[in-house]
């Protein structure tokens, strides 16, 4: 019986190789290891590899006039330093979509590697703790798992940093902010978060994508008002302004 099962397993592996579809391009050929095919692996765009000047505050590419169109209108003193591992384009976009919406949560461990590498390459100050940008409980019930929390846990395991869960809560269910004006984003996010137990600590916020930064700014303001010493931000990807690159 054992030999029969072994033969069946070998035949199954031959006919249906145990490899997942590429999370970047969805190729049916899949990938021999990891989550990307060889073409998508080569197409990843680490932010640290970009040519040209980048913003010293948020790390995003500057426009032709040397201005940052991501954090140029951020209030001073809220986020001291922000960095993203990749541009939100190409394979990383597919990976994040599969992670958030298709339930491929096992990618969190590889994402943790990307985030730790970014902390090292970008020479980010070592924080006292990681705090994920929180989801509202209604959205969490709908999605099932908190993607930012999974990222924070994966980074915490890699970097040996504690993850403070439940010390920053989203108490107001706000819509997505990326396409809203600056004034409407500020209004929508007013009072959206509540922080406690952060003391005089240096916090590193963790999230998947940085677009306008409005949500992270609201989190940072709440944490600072609760007594935090400083707030940095790290994300898997930063969304470039359309037409900038």
C-alpha cells in the first residue's frame, strides 16, 4: 500500500508540478520557488535602485523641478522619515493584490525580508516598536485578516522588534483616501484613530502601500498626541504620481 501511494504521489507531481502561479503576472507556468517567475523577479523595482534624485523625507522620486509630489504638502513634524521597498508598479503590485484580496497570506514572510532589507539599505533609525496601520473592525470582518498586522509581525520576527498590537485603533470607518483632495482627506480622517500605551517611544508604522500618506499622517498625529517621541513609516510599495516617471 505504501509503495502504491508513493507511486501515485510521484505520478501526481510529474503531471501537476507543485508550483504556484506567478503572483506578479499570473503566468500558468508558475514559478519553481518563491512567488515570482524569473521574468517578474527581474522586473521588481527596488526603490533604492532607482536612478535620479529621491526625496530625503519620503524616498519617492522627485519631479523635474526637484520637488516631491508625495510629501511636499505634509505637515512638518508628524512623520520624521518614510521609505518604501518598491515602486507600486509591475510584479509587486500583483503580489500585494494577491496578498490582500486573494488570501495568499504566506507571502508575508517574504515581504518581511523586503521590509527588513529596506530598513537596512535606507539606514532607518531603529525604533522601539512596530505598529501596523490599523483597519476598522468592519473592514477587518469583511476581509478576514489584517494585512498590515501580518506585515508588522513578519518584519518584527526578522528584525527582532516588538509589535504593539491594539495600541493604535481605527475607530472611524473611512473610505479609501487616495483619490480625495487634501482637504477632504483631512476632514475624513479627523478623529479616525485612537492611541494608548505608547509612552515616550519611537514608533515605526507599517503598511502595504503609501499613496498620499494621509492615513499614515493621521496615525502619526494620534501617536504623537498620545506621547510617542517620533514616528517613521515603512511600506512595501510607494505609488508614483501619474506621469512623474
